[in-house]
DNA sequence: CTGAAAGCGCTTACAG
DNA sequence: CTGAAAGCGCTTACAG
C-alpha cells in the first residue's frame, strides 16, 4: 500500500491475512464468515482507515440512485422549501440528492458537466438557460420544473390560472380598482404569470398597471413599490411576481406609513412558509411542494427505467391571509 | 446489448465500428481522433442514449469529490441559508454537495449508510444523535458543526460569547429590567447559548427568567410568548434561542397589541436574511455563513487528504435592527 | 467457513 | 489516427 494512498480491499486482506472476498464479507455483514475472522478483518480495516470505494462497489452493484436538483437561487426561500420537500421524499424512495445552485455558480459549465456525469436524473428550474443546458446534459434525463414553453423533456408545470382568477375576484370584491402587477422578467416582457394576473384582473373589471423588476428580489420590489405608492394616484393593490417580492412590497408600504390591507392590498405567489410569519400575514397563491416533489420523483423513476418523458401539472391554490 | 439495459462503451464501439478507447476519445474530447470518426462515434452514442458510467470512470479517474451535508431541518431557514453558502463555495472548489435532512428522515440508518458510502467527507449538525452517527459513519471523515461538547472529529464551532455580552449591554442600557430568555432544548436543561445569554444579562444587572420550548419552532415560541406577555408582570424583553423563534415572538407580540420595541424588545440568534424583511426588523446575533462554509471546506479538504482533524471557531456578531 | 476466478465499465499508457 | 492490453476496487457466483 503506497504511502498516503487510500487503503484498498487488498491492503486489508493482506493485513488480516485473508482473501479479498472475506474482507467483503466482513465489511458488508454477509453470512459465511466466522466471528473470529470477521473481527480480525474489521480490526485491520479500522487500523488502515479502510473505506470501500464507492466506484468499485457501484460498478458491480449498480450503485445508488442520484438525483441532481438544480435550483435558481437558494437565497430565495422558494428554492430551499422545494429542496427540503424533494430531499425528504427522495430519501424515502432511496434517492440521494445532489444539490446545485445554478444562479450563484461562477462556473456553470463545470456544474453542468458534473451533473451530467454524477446524476442519474437531473431535475430543476432552468429558466432562460434551458437551451444550453439541454445540450450540456447530453443523454442524462432531465425533468424541467415549470418550463416556459414546450419541451421535449419531462416536466412538472405549475398552473396558476384558477388561483389567479380567484384572487382577482377576491380583490375586486373588496373594492380594488387600481391594481398594480409587479412582475419580474429578464427581458422586460411580461412573464407568463404576470400576464395571467393582468388578464384575470381585466376580466374582473380592474385593469392593472404592469411594472417590471429586473430581478425578483425583495429589495428590488421594495424600491419599485416605494416609488409607486408615492404617486398622486397610487395603486390600491399590488400583486407581486412571487412572495419574496411581496415581502419587499409589504416592507415598502410599512415604511411609507400605509396600512395593509386597509390602504393597500398585497398578494404574492409561491406560498412560502414565511408568509404566515410576517405582519401582516401574506395572501398568496400557494404551490403544493409535496405534490411537486412527488410528481418529480415519479417522473424521475420512470426516466431512470428508460420510459419516455411524461408531463404533470400542479395547480396553485389561493391562500387568503391578512394582507389582501 | 441486452434489452432495457443501459448502453456501455462497448455497445457504442460496436455500433460505430471502432474500439473502446476511440469511443473514450470522442466522448471526452481528447485529441488523436479524426473529425470523421468522432462524429460517427458521437452519432452512435446518441442513438444508443449512451451515458458513461460514473462508476467505471470514477474507478480509474478517482472521481469527483463529494461532500455530504447533513442538516437538521430544512424548514428552519437557518439550514438552507447555510446550505446555500456551502453549495456555492463548494462548487467553486470542485466539490459536489449531497444534501441530507436528518431531522425529517424516516430511515436515518439508510441515510447514514448512504452518506458513509457516497460521501468523501460528511459535515453537519448532528445534535444529540452524535454518538450513533460517529459509529455509523465508520471511517468516513466527519466535520461537526457546532458540537455540544468535545469531539474527536474536526469541528467548526460557533461562539456567541462576545455578541451575547454586547446584546445584554445594549438591552440593559435601553432600560430592560425583566428579560425573558426563551430557550430550546430537548432535555429541558438550559442550552449552552441559553445559559450564555442568561449569564450575560445577570452580569449586566438584569437577571433573566429562563423558559424552555420543547421544539425550536416559530409556533412553539409564539405560544409561549403569548402566555408570558399576558402575565401581571410581563417581560420587557425576550431573547430567543434562534431567529425563527424570535419571529414567533414578534408575531405573538403583535397579536397581543404590543409595540416592539417600545413595549417589549425582541432579539434572536442566527442572522437569517428574513430578519431584515419582517416588521419590525429583527435584532439578532448573526452567524457569518460565508466564514462557516469556508472553514468547513478547508477542513474537508484537509481531511480528504488524510490530515488529522482540525478545529475552527466562528464568532457571532451583534446586528442591531428595530426590534431591540 | 474460506478462496481462486471472472467481470462490472471505464481510462491510461503503450504500440503500431 | 487507431487499437490491444492492463488495471482501477469491488462483488458475485462457484469450488472446495
């Protein structure tokens, strides 16, 4: 055994004076080995700090299933809430989860290659990088989470249609007449959900102004909301692209001395846990993370077994709280 | 190639009419292959949906470094904030991160075995499970995050001492006389940080009442705080075991019609991002996640290279905001 | 209860 | 530019 190199099964076999497969028996709690021999082997293993190579073992056993989970920015609580659910359910079904934050990555190419090589199935939000990723992943199966357009890959989509309609009806019923939709999209064009909200409000008789934030952060949203509420004819409701932005809006309203929901109503999208902790608690269109995670794992299992890509859809649910 | 089985390098070689190492050259963008041959190989690979086995490759290349990150409960934002930082910095240094939530796991044994086999180094909060885990991990190196007592493993500790003292001084200077420490610990005995806060307050002339929550959730904290503020002689400050509990306290105060910080001051520990978004913004003892993650990765690299376990300490920092 | 042989899927020298 | 050989570290039958 070379100095500094990791011990292999052969090193342990030599140290214990047995054959390789006897070492394998001892390490894996297999039958057909005397207690005495087993102890001797385990002692030698410990002495050499022996750890079976996951590659050697995986080559013959097939290895464990590894799911590559790609999120956009773990600093938005949406990502960890989803990741938490996926990690929990994945563990129950025997998948390991390799977590990759593509939003913060300096070296996206390396991460991509890493996912391609290390994960059996990749699942995630690719956003506008979809095209490049689809190439970079090669033959590694991909499940797209809420893809913008059509996709040849498996996908789990979110459908806000019904919840958006319910929210619009609720707002209008409570007297909202000048709603502002605080959208977020890199290109400056309305996002799909931004457009859906605007359309629903219009249908219910309260045409909305549409504003675009260049980044979907609380800070951006707070800054834009602070400006909007200072105008001569301020909005009487703000529906934000996501809960994080809605929190920023709440913060701006508070600093502007506005009472929510009396002076202005605020709603977000995502259904983050934190929305129930803030003051006022946040009305939102909630995603059922459990359902998304379950669907995702079902699709992943199918892909891994060589089945063709499937598609699922999860609907948002209107959760009325204090803010709207 | 068997029906349903994954294509191997040999299948591609046969389909393309070349040898295995020519396939390897094509797949890995190595030199010494004609453009024509390469295209033919890549075509065959695509046709067969060929994906190089990470085990076959890892066996000869040594494979990528895999860090097993163990968190206690991803639903507490502390875990994802830490995970986010670790994932980001780990990616920069070429580590993959396998994320495991031990708090939510049904089958901790399987997860442990999985970690032992799949990760090169395991890092995490083991809490009261330390003993069992240390055995279960076998020879896989472990870095304990903020271990309670002494440990033979590498560790990154958090040290609240100075920040706690600064907080106590601040509270007392602002007239606090009847502080309540809302602690959390499974055994009902004061936690290390609970005791540190109590001692610091006593030193500064404001002996505190110590209350134990059985779980460190916002809900538990809210319930206990709601009771405490209803008493004849309510506390004039609450320092919570962590930010999540402090958020629960804020919520309880709000529902009780108390103004924070005028009627009662509230502080937490952790420095969660969300603390800056709530109303009022939360005073806290912040952990520098970047420093923790950097230290962790440094220790992990050392362990992987066979060096002996090291120990680091990261100090909390008092962040004064509106709530105290 | 123990061991000799074969093989998992890949890459790395080395020949040609 | 291409291929035959060896070997990475393990487990799975199969003999004894």
